[in-house]
C-alpha cells in the first residue's frame, strides 16, 4: 500500500491537492459495510466504522437516498444490500471474485462490461458514476458544481487507486486532470462527494509508519484530523489478506506518469 499527496496545481490550476492510495488487491481485500446490515440503528462516523471493522483504511461508498438506502447495486458477500442496477450510472467497483482467475478487484464500466446481479462474478460491489473510461472519454459534464470528491480508479497493472481531494473541485476538472496527468490510470469512477467524501486509516497503521516531515499532509488526512465527518451509511474497508500486520505504507514519489 503506497500513499502520496500530489499537488497538480501547475498542470491543473483548478484541481486541489489529491490524497492518493495505491492498493494491490492481491495483498489487500475490499469489503462493503452497510449500517443496517451491521445491525445499527443509524449511520455512524468514519472513525466509528474504522473501530468497528478494524480495517486498515476505510472510505465512503457511493450515493444514497434521504432515508440512507443505497442508490444502485450494493453487494456484501454476494448478498444485495442496495436497490436494482441504476440505469444511467455505469461505474461499478467490484471485489472478491467467485472465479479465482479474475482480478481480485476491478473498476467495471457497465457500458462495456456486463454484470449480472442474480449470479454476480464478484461478492463485493458498489455502483456509482463513471469519471472517465478506457477510451479516454470523460463521462461527466462540466456542470460548474464543486465539492469534495472521492474517486476509485484502476491502473493498467490492476492496482486500485483511491483518491480523495483536499478541497472542492468539479468532477469534470478532476476527471480531465487525472486522465491527462496520470495516464497509468485506465478508468475511474466517482463515489459520493460533498460532506460524504471521507477516508481514514487505522491508528495502528499510522503508528507503524515512521513519521517524517514530508508525510505531514497525508497523515493528518488519514488520521481524520481535518475536515467534517458526517455519519456514513455505507463504507468500503481495506484489510490485509493475512491476519498478521503487513508492512506500513511509505511516502513514495508522485504517481507514475507512464502507461
């Protein structure tokens, strides 16, 4: 698991700094958590989700209605926790395949790839909207609306990249910047934004990483010490595939620019 805080200001003047977590699905698993399925009476904060799940990293899932029901496909261990497939949202984060030959986690574009809810190929899944696709097309319009954003992307090597903006930005400008400046990313989808956009790491994980001055920006974000944290009905947890604590994240160079 690698962590970086990237400032694309020179190339993308309308895009703020981005917290980027690169995760190898062969070494880390992704799990869906929903408050009603957990027997909770109401959504809880991301701090409480982390303590409850003991996941290394927790981030917000997709969009939901005013009654906190999930909009679109949501699967937990193959069970449906959401509504039917949303007809216009084509992004689907899918993990933990039933077929061992498939990648452990994917960003699926339903405009190009099929997904059957009755016999899903993945046990964990969360639907939302595509940000840009593998053809290079931006899949969000320039509406002028700006908010904090959470993005899940997949690169050409099968790595999953979770991205959290440190400030408000339009989805269109963010999609354009990521596509142009991080060409290693094959396709990306946007999870829920605004006050719901959130990410946190476990205290144990942060404690295991040797603290340096260059880590200050992303450590404060992953510790949950900045921003507003509203209750979240659904989150995605990232945990090691082995019971033993793995190697701590390190402070790498900015994401690779090559394909």
